[in-house]
C-alpha cells in the first residue's frame, strides 16, 4: 500500500498531507522506542518523536513559489500541535507564528502536493480549498474523463463511424437549379443556401421536406433547488402532457404546417398533478426516461456517465424512429423548468464567457432572481470550467437530460441524413456540443431564429451559423424552429414550381458574385 500511495502521488494525484499524513510520506519513521519503520518514501527523510511539544498555536503560511494551494507570495492560515519532527522539513513555505512572529522555513508544495506539519483551516482559506478542488478535478479529467477523440467516442456511440459529409454533387445540382430559375440570382438569400444544404444532406437535388416533425426533449433539472426559476417542476409535467394532448403552443403552430410534435420524456421528475396516469405511461408522450430529473450540479454532478450515454443515445434512437417513419426534416425543442440555467452554464464554459453576459431571465425572473441565477452560473464555471474542452464530461456534470437528448438528435441527424433545425439557446448549446464531438454534424444543422437569451448570438457565431428570424422569441418548446418550416415551404415552392429562364426563353443572369 505504501508503494501504491507513493506511485499515485508521484503520478500527480492531488494530496494534502498534514502532520501524521506528512510523517507517513517520509522515507522512514522513528518511533519513541527508537525502532525505525519504512514509510511511503515520497519525502527523503525521517520523521521522529522529539519527546516534547515542538510547535503549538496559529500560523500563517506564505508560499515561496507557485503551488497547488497558493501562488508565490500568497498566504493562508493554519495551526500546529505536535510532538514530532523531521530531519527534512522542506523549504516551500515561510511559516510565521501568530503569538511571537517567529518564522521557520518548512513544508513541501508543488502543483499537486501540500505536505507539512501545519493543519490548514479550509473554512477560513476558501481560495486554497477551491484550488485544491480544481486540482482534483483536473486530475480526474486526466485519468478518467470522456475523451472527445472520434475513435474513442465511436466505442461509446458506434453510429459516429457511419457519418459522412453531405453530397457535394447534389449541392452543385441544387445551386445550378436555383440559378436557372427566372428570378434575380440568389434573390432568396439564405433560404436558397438552406435548400442547397438539404440537397446535400439528402443526396438528391430533388429536395423533399414534405413530412416534418418537432422532437421535443422534456426533462427536469435539479438546479431548481437554488431558486433560479419562478415555477416548480410540476410545470414540466403539465406542459409535456399538454404537448402529448396536442394543445401546447408548439402544437398549435405545428398544426399550421402539418408538422408532428413528438414530445419525449427523457427525464420528467413528477407525474401530472391530479392524474392517476404516470408520465412514463402518458399517451402521446414517448417514454425514454433516463432518470427523474438531474441532480443539483452545485452539489454533485448532474448525472452519471452511464446516464449521460443513455440520454444521448435516446436522441439518436429517436431520429432513427423518425427516419423509419418517413420524416424528411426535424426541428428541435425542449421543455424543462430550469433549463435556461443549465444551458447558460454550459454556454458560459464552452465559450469562456463572463457569467453576466450569458445569463438571461428565462421565463421571467425578477432582478433579484436574475442576480441569483448569475451567481449560480458563476459557481458552475468555477466548479466545472476545467471541462471546457471535454464537452461530454461538462454535459455530464451540469446537465440537463434535455440537452443530452438533443445532442443525440443532432448526431442522429448526421447519422440518418436528416436536416435538423436549431430552436433557441438550449438547443443551440446541444448543437455546439454535438459539433464539438463530431465537427461534420454542423453540415446537418439549420438555424431558425436568434432569440432573447443573451448567449444565443455567441453560440451561433461559434457554430458559424446565421439565424433567419430575429423576433426576440423566448417561448421555447421548439416554437422558433417550427416557424422556419413555412418559410422553407415557400422557398421550396419557388425551387420546384417556378419557371426557368429556359422555359421563357430568356438568357439567364450572369453570376458576378453574390450581392
């Protein structure tokens, strides 16, 4: 065991070894009876019992160089009470005794180790505590984080191996067809680009988006415990069941364009108030529940690795079902009280932004509520910022299940060659995570609108995508994404039904570059 501990510490395992733990790290330990015992050997010296009190009282430790607990010149408080000593005390810290101002040079400090006789009082040294926790998380990330390398990810999500780039020939044919239509070149702007993109996704210039669906991931978020919302988790169940009954906002809008709303229970925490029917069995609500809502990410990671994988796979599987049912295009939506907090936290870290710049009022927070929500985002960045470049681990730690499911929907779109429409900030965060995991997924994504939540503009810029609707939407459920459908239908009418220059025997415009 001694050798194993020594190997782990030398390998970078973060360690705080105070007093007895410090003695344990020595090469040898001499007992009061003068017998010598082998110890871990991290410190090349001998600890021994001096037979009388060595140091007692409160101390201030000042780092002589940058260490795990403090940068050079920074101090933290501690205390000592011991009868033992060392013939190899170390030289990292200046230890000043509060009672008489005497100073000794002792202790060991590195990027991952604190070892010395002084006991650190962490409630009074919060910065030292935060640094230690951050070091622990970095170590955990190093040895057990989910690697974003595609080959390793493919072991978790085998579908990634089947993803291919859109068909370039189909896209060229679609562009040629647009240019032959009797209208000004590129006159429908971004809508022409979208139809061309869909042609590449479908591998055919004869684009078809007749059968549409909106996949709405419904889940609760444990972070609501922190008072970041106006309403409780019962609202998630009510609105999700309303979707199943076809009477929510997105359902009314989808009816206008003959799109089917597919609400998915991926993590609803409660049952419908006043109903004997559990949400898992509610008619019209697809049951893919992974768990009854995530954990409070300020207290513990939102979910386990297994739950994360299951949630992402649920999204991929839902797209497969849609493909098998003949759908040509999907919109994304979500329902879950507290999910603007999780998405803002994810965006804050993924984009390395100031918490105040990404945090919005969600469903209508007061000024006091907004301040509380912003503080939650700040803490999230402090706790989980080290996972900025590990999107799956970040998603596991913060949640939510709806974001994980939507991440799977975007991946599924690339796997099963279906265009997928981004709605607002929550689905945009999921899109960014999917693209970070597998960059080619971006080619299968369309963007509908730029809503009110402050992070959305930066998210779309990171995705290198532009919204076509700027209407300060903030309803959620996939309503903004559904609004893109009729606009695409109108563009498709021109693409398929308009006369061409050949039809009217007029020379086509020369393309001197897009206006």
